[in-house]
C-alpha cells in the first residue's frame, strides 16, 4: 500500500505548524503544562490533516489482474464466414488462456461505423454470441471509435490489453492516432489481421466532372477505376471487361460510351469528350462489367481474360452536373384529363418560359428528376396520383432546394382533390380544410370492411382506411363497420373526424375484419346512422369485399337512395376469381363506382379517390360569375390595372394563420373572407409557393382567356415562384467523397467573372432518405469557399448553395453508389503492423497474431492463432488510487472538537483508578468488594462526634427549668432532631456564660413533667 498526492504543493502548509505552536504556547499557559501540550498537539494534527486533504492524498494499491477487451470488426468489408470465425476465436481464446483463478477480466466490442459493447469486462464466464446481436451501420469502419470505447470500459485496478480483429481498412476516424493515445495510457494492443482469400477486384472508384459546365462547351469526363490485384511472374493481374457510360436526363438513359478495356493493377483513368447542348440536370453513370474467368479470348487482341472480380457492388459509380438555362417549368397534368392546360403552357412559352407538360403518373421518380426545373405547377391533379414519397419530394424540392411550387385549382385540387392533411398542404399559403359548417356543408363516409383473402389483404384494408380518414376534413363524419361475430361499429358509430381522428387511426391499426356473412344488417346500421345526420350535404359509403355475403334487400337499397347515399364497391379476388355481380349491382343502383381489385397495392389510390366525394362541397360555384377583389399589392400583380375578369367558381380554403402568407385576390362570396382566397403566395423555406384556387380557364376562368393581361399574370406568377436565375453572379460547385465526408468547393463569380469575397453562403443537402443537412462554408481563398458534411448511406445527395441574400444560387449533386467498405479489398498490413508495434511505458510492444503458414482460410488458421496467449502477464502491475481526503476531513472535525473541549472543560482522571480496579477484578476473576461511600462515612462520623459531646454535657451539667419555661423547645422530637442531626454544633444557651454549670436533674424533671402532662391531656380528650 502506497500513498500519492495529486496536489503536493499544499504540503507547504505544514510549515505553519512551528509558527502556530510558538504563538499558542504562552496563550495556553493558564491550562497547565499537560493540557497545554495536549492542545498544541491537537492543533498541529489539525493543520496536518487539512494539508493532506488539500494535497488530495490517495491510497495506491497494486494488483496482478489483467483485463483484455476484444474489438471485432463487423463492417461489410468482412465476409460473413470470417465474422463467424472471429467470434469463435474470441470464445476459444478466453476459454483456453484466461486462468480460472486470478481475477482476469474479458470483454468484447463489435464495431463498424460506431461501436457497441457486447460483453462488458468481467471475471465470470463470458458468453460470446454466435451471431451479432447489436445494430450497427456496417457501411463504414471506424476502428478509432471502438478503441476509444474500449479505453472507457477498462477498470482502473487492472493491467489493460486490447485485441483488435480487423482488416484495417478504416474509412472513418484515425486509428493510429488513437493507438498512440492508448499507448500513453499504458494499454497494450495485439492485432489479429483478417486476410481475404482473393487478391483482385476492380472498383469504379468515381466519375469526375469539371465544375461550371456551360451549354455547348466541350469538357472531359473521367472515370477512375482501381484494380486491387498484385502482379506476379505467373499472373499480370490484368482484369478485362466492358466499360459503359450513360448520360441520364429526364429519367431517360443515353449510352455515351461502350468500350472494351484492360484494367492493370493499381489505378487507371479513362476519359471521354462530352458536350451538353441543352440546359438540364444530368447524371453520368459508369459501369464496369468484368469478363468471366473462363479463359475466353476477347476482341481487339487484348490479353486472355483472367478476371476474378470478387465484389460486384463496387462496379458502378455516378456523378451529377447542372447546366443552367433561362428557366424551365414542369407542368404536371391530371393523367385522366390531359390537354386542359395546353393554353397555359402556350402562353408561358410566349413569355420565354420553357414549359414541359407531363402526365401525373409519369412526372418524376426521384428528387434528382426535379432539379432541372425551376418551378413545378400542379394543374388540377388529385392526391391519389402521387405516392407519399413523391409528395415529400415536391415539398423538399421547394423547402430545401429553392424551386417554386404552384397549385392551380379545379375539381381535383386542394381540399376537393384529397390534399387535406398532407405535407403539401403545409407548404401552401392556405389551409385546405373548412372548419365553419355554415360556409361548407359537411360530408359523411361509412366504410364496410370484409375480411380479405388476398395476400396481406387485411393489412391493405387498414392502410386504405387510414388514408381515407386523413383525407377527410375536421367537420366531416366517418364510421367503420366490420364483422367480429356480429356487425359492429369500430368506434361506436358515426363521429366527427376532427376531435376523433387520432382515436380512429389507433382503432384501425388493431382492426381485424371478419368474414361477413351478409351485407344487409351492416348496411341497415349505416342507413340509421346517415338518417341521424341532418347537417351533411354528401353521404357516401365504401364496401370492400369478395362478394360472398348475401345481397342486401331492395328495401335497404331504396333507403340508401332516399337518403342520397352513394355506394362504391371494391371487389377483391378470392376463391380463384375476381369480380362480383352483387357488388357491381350495389354500385350501379346507388350511383357509386365499382372497382375490380387485382393488386392490393392499388387499394389506397381507390379509397383516396372515393373519400374525395365527401369533399365536393368545397367547390364554390358562382352563378352569376363574380370579379375577384384585390387585397394587397404584390409582384405577381405588378402592372395589372383595372378590374379583373369574373370567375365562375373556385375551391374554398382557409387563410393560413401566419403573417408571412399573403392573400392577393379573394372572392366577394361567401361573406366570410377567411374562406374566399383566390390567389395567395408566400416564401416556404428556400423556395416560394403560390395557390390559385380557380382553374386555368377550362371551366371557371373562361373569361380570363380573353383578358389582355392574362399572359402577364401567368408569366409574373410563374417567374416570381422560380429559383433565382443568378443574374448577380454564378457559383461553380464541385464535390468529392472522402473518408465518410463530402467536401464541397464553391467558386463564386459575379456577372463580370470577378471573384466574390466575404459572402455568407448557406448550404442545404438532401440525403437519399430526403432528410436535410446544413453545410457551413468558410472562405479559404479569393472567391473560394469550402464546406463539408457526413455521408451516412449510399445514394444521391443533392446540394443547394446560395448567398444570404438569395441573389446567387448554385446546385449540384454527389452520388455515393456503394459503401466505402467496397473501395478497398486488401488488408491494410502497414496500419495493423504499426498499431501492434506500439509499446506502452515499461512493457513490450503488442503482437501481430497471424498464421505462420500464410493460409487465408479463417477456420483453418484458427488453431495457429490460438497459440498466442493474449492473457499473458507481461505488463507492469496495475495500480489503483482511492481518495481519502473525505476521511481526513472527518478526522479533522473530531480533532477540532477535542481542541475546543480541552481548552473549555477541566477534566480530571480520578475515575481511572476505579476503572482500572474493576478491570483488574474482571481479569483476575475476583469478587468485587463494595467500597464505602466516603461522604456518608464522614456524615456518620460527625454524628457520632456530636452525640458523644451531648452525652458528655448531660453528665456534667445541672440546672432546673422554671415552670413557665416549658415551651415547644422542650418537645422531645425537637431535642432528638437536634441530637441526631449530624454535623450540627450545639448552640450555647442564651444568657449563660461559657462553662457555667446547670442542674441536669432539674432539667430532666421538668421534661418528664411536661411529657406526663401531655399524655394526661390526651387521655382526657379521649374520654
């Protein structure tokens, strides 16, 4: 047991002890010599304890224990069979080399992008799982993170060793720097390299495009390939294959190069010359297809193919480029009503705005497809034509990428198009719901669910029911009928959607539709519910079934028709056939729609369409047509004077509760202006959105087609929404993926191609899952700015850069086609050897544990790897420190109390002798003799002395008392008290000189007489 001090300079306080003793010696003289010395000793001890506590004294213990933590690489670069063998190695190494006694500890950490402990270091039986039980992102290797975690898990009272099992191909962190930190902490590192059974692999490392590509300007596209093979005398390592390069625009690939190439070991760069004539957002994709290793000869006199390309995931890479133009707009039309907005597209084209019409079912598949457009127009398209992912893309394209988004009205747009409660509603400057029932009458919807025997049919019924409820307004009514042994409401009947929407969605999530035997009871329950709703304008029912239940009665159908309830039916296939005559008859008789469903994935779209029937009251027809009124001046209406043409209708909405949303035009009817917006606009994120609730002139705005300012109105509305054109300057943006990060380099130029300095650049990135990231830029040279962001998954990353004013913008993209784990397929021997060669202070370097035979078969190499004892005790003894300052302070408090006690209280030690005597009797087993009480003995002695003196006086003194002298003093009790009271001296009789004699007989005679008289009086009284 040793001691150590964390702050030894505080020990200088011990120099105060002599001074303290010198100052206190005279002042304590009144205490006497012994107490003075005791107090001085206590004060000196108190200063000593305080100094030791401030110096942070610690007990240091040394131990022979050893803690070993295994770090197991679980990234994708490690083949699955290697991962299994690595766990077996850990298990066998612990069982074989860790002694049963001695307290050695073992632990295990699995790592990839991050590190997670599997087994914490402990000295009990260690269970190593057969398969990985932790969730890791295996697309990256961060060995440094695992080493940091191991350092934090080590106990303080044990020697420390890490055993790393990896191929050493890190692509995040700095393992060598972290190993130096471990060496400084006294941690030894053993390394078990993982070697692969193959040596050649061709990877398309990257596709490189120059920045600032302009229309018509030739440029070189470079494709970098890497061959991991090592050339030998017997094998030159050349891999032969086909390199194909495609250019993709508008989702259409165009083959730009297809040639046979040889890829020797190392890196090789292939170039092609390209020219882009049309502004757009382009993707270049390079793919390498290696020949089969069958020895077949190839064309052009190339070498015999000996390809052994073990990994196909790294054979493709791509890059983005954007060639700016004057501005393009994507016009998405309703696929069921194509051509209704051709006049709008023509008028915009006449104002030098390029418009690309596209049907709603083929508009775009990815966010990259939207980057060629500066604004998107949704021209009366319903929500069911888009997936949730596509809606998210539209919103993110505006919010993060700065594109415009315009929604034009019609019967399939806004709330009447089913867009309520979608992300797109949040992006628009108006809300699509009407919460005032006096403005828009409410609708009611009943859904009858029948168990589906299609694949995952019941799951899709839950999906469609949820989508229908999401589409409905807060004032609408909804109910679900299902069979659970009886026909029953899922939530007790028809309820308003607004306050019960969350409850409805929860109930649907646990719904289990049964095999309904007949339609009539459930449909009659729906009739009763519809009849009880007096304020509904639209009543609709949807039935999904295989058609097996018995048909409803004619009375039930008639009751539905009387209540103006339309019934749409969906026949889901079962029992080997599709379609149902009974379901078709129900739809035909009530004015609904009949669907034959062959793919359950189509159900959500059908339900969304049917649920929109409830939203029909949102369309406001104006008869006669009315002229919209202006509310505020705006750039969209700049230069447009006079009255506006009349409108025959629009889709009602609610004004946004935000001061940023501007209402430009509104209808005179209805009277409440909150629900009459015709034109509204606002900024949303980096982009702008516009809502025009009337149509493009096909039905409601026909009078606008002959209006002289209609072209100006459309042109200004679209141009206001478009991305900035960069008239103040231009950005040249390049990007590069390295070490799990994308580095973005921006060169900023003004319109005269002069460098722009001191800009406040803002960068936004959309990752493959449409999550947004921010980039921080810093200026490193004139007009040059650099920023970076982490890449967490493979896919396309779209980058938007703009200055703080928004006057200059630039866009680009970077594609991470495959995990960084597939870039390097050879073991990093140098890194692993350097890590193992580090020696902690006072210890030998770690060991590189490998199979001396050089076998790459992991299972066959296992016995050779186990020959090295990783639990060897060749490290300096571990020491652990324990703080004791708190104990010293406790003792100091007691010493301080003793000092005060000695100075303020006089303490004698007479009690020690009886205690020692009692101890002696106990030890010698003597019977304790009761000691007389000294005080009582003195009293008794005094009493005897007084008694003797009185008796002496009685014998020598004679006196006679007078008859009238008998008083209370003659009372024998008084005399007795006077005689028996110990220590009471006899008082001399007044008037008698000392030594004067009295007649004792006369005195006694008088006493006897008095006593006799008293007794006689008592006897007389009794008689």
